[in-house]
């Protein structure tokens, strides 16, 4: 599982939010902690 999958899992499944809405938020969170470059690794 990638970092991005881990961050988006709850929003996508439990909250049933669309991927297009969740991904920008996840990227912003990763950027905030300096891990955006590792999001899909």
C-alpha cells in the first residue's frame, strides 16, 4: 500500500467521497509534512 492509498482509504470507503475530491486534499496533507514526493512510492 502506498502512502497515498493509506491517506485516502478512509475518505473513499467510510465517507464515500469521490476520488477527485479526496486526492487533492491528500496531496495537500503530504505537501504540508514534506512527503509529497513519496506519495506514490
